[in-house]
């Protein structure tokens, strides 16, 4: 699993995904992602069908707005540093050490 980070959450709750990560995963602006919280990590995965989790879209700059319920559950706020890992077709977000 490759590591890209830390990334910073902006005032709108957005986190920009590194261009290399988006290219490797084939993710583009307008793609819908499912975001799943598991303990101390968030897993992002591109939605290809019906999904039962919170979703967000990638904008043209590669940013994903993190829903407020995930921000609250993770205890994240503006300017927090988040490590980003990716493997196969998922991105894992974790509070930076």
C-alpha cells in the first residue's frame, strides 16, 4: 500500500486527493465515492452500483468534501493533517501521526 500524505482538510471539509493516486485508480472529476468509517480510518472507494454508505464526489481539482458526520465521527476539523494510503481500488484516510 503506497502512502501519500499528510494532506490538509480545508475550511469546507475538503481533502485533495493526489493526482498520481487519482490517475492510478482511474478516478476522475464527477466520480462518486463511498466513504466508510472503520475505527480510526476512512476508506474511500469509487461507487459502481448501489451503495449503503455516505458518498461524495471528486471535483475538477481532485478535492473530495468529507461529510460533516464523518468529520465529527473521526474528530477531524479544518487544518488537521490526514495521511492518505491507496491500494488496488481503495483509498484509506487516517489521522496523521
